[in-house]
């Protein structure tokens, strides 16, 4: 009868504790041991049924077997000890169970493992859990438990793993606890944590902990995993941590405010597999002893202040070739300089992620990087890489993302990119990549990529027509701003392509033509006139080249003042950096308006803005009514003008930070000042080009005897050559004309 009464009066753990002690004392006096086991078994069975009652939703019907027709040791998720048939493990991970945790869980006194992770349990964690003194593993990760952490968990001296991550727990952390990742915990980590000499895992990520990691933590030699990511912790790491934590396998402190140097002793933690310290304030060189960590498979050093922008900053990469298990290498957003060593090709072929963007790395991209055959993410943006994109990158068949933006890469996009069948993201923005892109050429390769979701080619030197298929059908998936492209889908709002652009690359030839041909024509034109004049060998001595002052209209200041209504703002028709322009009527009938320019003499160069000798066209083609021979240019003046014009074009093409192609060179746009110095004007048709587009000229020197006519004619012939590579550069034109001038003056 007493046994039946116990069944009827079973209650939560707090009340049951006394009953169990009392009944056990009396029953043992006259009952066999098997009767004691039967009592405990019934306690476990009833407690499990009470646990089931607190579950409001079991979508997969995982607990259907929990009924009287099946022995409770055979119920789903339960494990019993073979001798006493008591529940030692309750594992209900990932069943999408929704409900609260029953306080009857505290009656499972033999329980060693409680795993409820990845469900939808809510409410507070029952205090009775803290009295499971045999409990070794507690995993409640990824539920919605709330309230504060149980201080009574410190009674579970057998606990080796505590994981309460990804819940809604609040308050401060009690001493001696393990994993509390992604809650709203705050305060400091208690130094008492060092009392847990058998602690294996500490995971307190994504909380609001501040202060320093307690020094006692680094004396727990048994610890295998430390994770404090995404908190507000600071301080430095102990210099000897690699020696005091010999069993350390995972160390993650990313997203905090740690500073100082990376301890060299970390290379002594020979079991280390994960070393993740991104997004902190670490400084100094990266140790070359990291290669001793042969089991390392993730090394995260990004977003710190490592390196000193020196040539030896990347020496540690060579040592990492000993890490045969390395899968992820991340050291982006630091201050690492130097050339990317060829030894990077000797890294583990298992490596899948290589992230080295936003540093000061220069030189070319090693072609042998294609040896990393399992690479699926390559990030090298924001560096100083130059040269061409290696075509060997097309061998990285597993590549899904490649970011090479914001470098100094040049040349064309290799067609081998089309071999990357798994590529989903390609970013090549802000480089000096060039080439025409009519259908069937460069971008045709992108149409072969079935998984390509994002393509960024903005701010390069690409030209031609965009396709309308593949990734180019989605305006939000591509960026082509800052190129000379046309066509494409209407959403891109690009200009329509002309017939010349569509004709297989003739757009590029058109740009070269309008750039170089006018220069050649002007040089030939000036050369012919030089020859004609030299043959005349005029014996007359030219008088002053300044036009007769009698031909100029003389107007007094008073009359100008009246004609502009006192330089009224009503008459103001324009303004510039050197002066103002007013509309005036100098005749009484006010039938013929004139423009009056008032110079700002306090502005440096203002007086030079008025070219007293007009344009070159007025001198080469003077008014037929004029018979004044003094307005003819002699040979030396013509040669000086040619040198001035060539020097101006050389400056625009080769010496400006952004090369400028003039595109509208003609005698009327060449102005002559008081000293007959030529100035190129009217930049209405000028174009801005990258440096690479101007590097197509030849540097072939002129051969033959030194004279006056033949060299000038040869310059004109060279500048009008059909192939751009056979044409002289403007720098060479200036040099050759200077030689002609020198020979002329010496003669």
C-alpha cells in the first residue's frame, strides 16, 4: 500500500527528495534490492511522461512511442543503464519540439546527458536541473529559453560541457559555467572559472561581456575549446598561452577589442585546429612559426593592424605550406605589404577559402595559384596588384566567388573565366581592364556561367555592346558604370549602340582614328608649308609680326562705360576665371552688338588669357584683301609653333594624371600670344582615357641625314601610319622637332 501511495503522490523534485530518502530507508529494511530498482524505474517512467505532457507540439510525432505499451528504456531518445535500467541519457536534438521544460526532469537522478538543442523550448530553465548531480553534458542550444542562468548548476560538479547558446538568457554569468553563446549576458567573466580543472569547452559568444579574460582560464590545461566571439572583451593574450593550454584545439575571440601581439607560443599548441582572432586590434608581424601547427585548418587574422607595409610582412605564408590540413586562410583588412610569394601555390590543396583583400600587397598575381584546385572563394580586392589576370585562374573549377576589385590590373579579361562553371560572383571593378565587348568576344564567356548571380565590371576601360542574355538580363545583378559600353537591357539605361560599335570592334578603331589622325594631318600640313616657304628663300627681312595698330578700333573707356550701361549686370552675358564679358552697342543705331571683356588683373595669368596674335589659322590663311607680307610666318616661327603644339599634346597624353585625348586639333584652335607662343584651346571634344589606352604608340626614331625638310616630312609620315604601334609617340615628336630646330639655328 505504501508503494501505491508513493505512485499517487509523486511530485516535482523538491518534494520528492525527502520522500525518496524516507522510503528507501524503510524499504531497504525488508525489501530486496530489485524492489529499490523498481521504485527508481517507475520514477523515471512517470517523470518522462510528465516531461511529454509539457510539450505542446510534436510535429514529427517523435514521442509517439512514449506510452505504456513500450518499455520506457525503448522510448525514442532515451538511453538506460544496463544494470539498473535507469535513464542516463535524454537526447531529443532537432525534433522541432515546442513547449516548456518540465520540472520533473529533476527526478531523472541518473541522468548524465541532457541534449535538447535545436528545438523550440521556451520559458525558464527549471531550477531542478541544478540537482542532477551526475549530469556531465547539458546542451540547450538554439531554443528560446529566457530568464537568468541557474546558479544551482554549480552543484553539478560532474559537468564537463555546458552549452546554453542561442537563447534569450539575461543577467550575469554565474561562476563555473561553460557555453553561453548568443544571449544577452553582460558583466565580466568571473575568475572562479579557473576552479573547473576539468573544463573542456568555454563558449560565451555573442553576448555583452566586457573586461579581460581571467588569467585563471589559461591555467585549465584540459580545455579544448575557447570561444568568446562578438563581445566587448579587451586586453592582451598571455605570452605563454600556447604552453599552458596543451590540449587547445579551437580558439575563437573574433569581434572583440583585444590588442597587443599574437603570442609566439601559440605555435606550441600542436593540437590547434582553429585560430580565429579577426576584428580586433592586434599589431606586429605574423609569426613564421605558425607552420608548426600541422593540424591547423582555419587561420583567421583579418581586420586587425598586423604588418607594417614592409616587404617581409608575408613571410609567414611560406611556413604555412607545412599545414597540410589548412582549409581557410583569412588575413584581409590589415597593413600587410610586399609581394605575394609564389609559395602560396604550395599551400594545402584542401584550401577552400583564401581572403587577403584590403592590404598593401603589390606585384602580379602568381599564375601558380591555380594549384589550389579546391579553392571556392578568392578575395584579393583593395590591394596594389598589377599586370594581367592570369588565365590559369580558369583551372579553379570549384571557384564560386572571385573578387579582384580596386587593384591596378590591366589587359583583357581572360576567356578562361568562362571555364569556371560554378562561379556565382565575379567582381573586377576599379581596375584598368580593357578590350571591346561586342557579342562573341569577352562577355560571351560570361554567358557560359549558369550560376553567375553577380557581375561587377564598373570603372574599367571596356568598350562595346552589352549582351542581353544570361546574367545581363538582370539589372540588379550587373554593374558596368564607368565604361564605354552601350546596348544591354533597357533597365541599365545605357546609350544605344551605333552601327560602328556593333561592327565587331570598330568602335575601338574609331576612337583611335579621331585621336591620332588629326594630329598627323596637322603635322603634315605644317610640314608642307615649311617646305614651300623654305624653297622660296625670301631675301626680305620680316618686319614685326604684330598687326598694324591702325586696323584696330580705338574706343575710349567713357564710351565703353556708356555702351555697357555702366557695366551693368543686365548687360553681363558671361563670366570666367579671368574676367567678365558684357554686351555693348558702340554705334548710335544699336544695330551691331559687340562683346566687351573686362580682365581681372589681380588674377594671375589674366593678361595672358587674351591672345593678341589670334589663331594660327589667321596666319596660315590671311585675309586676301591684305597685302602686308609682314604677316607671313618664317620657317623658325612655324617650327616653334609645331613644337609648342606637339609639347601640349605630349603633356595631355603622357604627363597628366588622367590622360586627355584632344580630338579637335586644327589651326583655328591654336592661339598665339604676344610672343608668338602657341596655345591649344577649345577642349569641347576632349576625352579622358586611362594610361593603358595611350600606350600604343611606337618609339621608332627617324633615320637619315639631318636637314630641315626631310625629317619634318618623316615625322608627318610616321604619325599617319596605319598601325597605331608604328606611329610615333608625342614625346618622340617633340624630341625630333627640337633636333630639327637645333640644326636650323646652328646653320
